[in-house]
C-alpha cells in the first residue's frame, strides 16, 4: 500500500512537468528579427501585430540584417514592412534597433523610422527578461 501511495505521489508530482506551457492572456512577446527577407520579415512583423491586437505587449528587436527594415533609406524596398512597424509603434508596441547592427549596415539613428528606439543592454534586457515574457526568432 505504501508503494502505491509513493508511486501515485511521484506520478502526480510529475504531471505538471509534462504539460505544455501556455501564454497567459497578456504575456509579453519579444521577437528577435534577424532577416530582411520579405516573406520572413512579414511573418514576424505580422504575427507581432496580431498578438499586440490580442493584448500582448510586443517588443521587436531588429537584429543583424533586420535592421535594414527600419531605415528610411530603404522605404521603396520595405514599404510594406515599414507600414506595419509604424502601426505597431502607434498601437504601443516597442521596436528596438541593435546599435552594433546599425553600425555594421550603415544605418544611422537619424535614418531610423520615427519611434524606433536604439537598444542598449539595459533597455533591451528589460524587455527580453520581463516576467512571463515569451520569445520568438525569425
């Protein structure tokens, strides 16, 4: 009888470990966007916008070639992505530009779309490590 109780106790304790993790109704989402490819960047930005509209605080970190999406100099090439980024900013989402990537790809702070913030370890880390934050990468 003690063995059955012990095994049952172990089994009950292990159940939560096997359950999927689900996002809460307003868990923050941090999206690491490393690409400037049209389809992949539209997927990342579009998904982020949809989650923002569902009540999730959104942060998009434009990293590596993703930084090119934020440059006013690239408006012709990334018109659709820039329109969605502006919409996200207008609705309270946060877009962070990687400063090292800006330097690598020749994007100055004055080239950034209005409302995009240049990141630093404290600012970016605060968004990334916010309680209950979920992360995705494209």
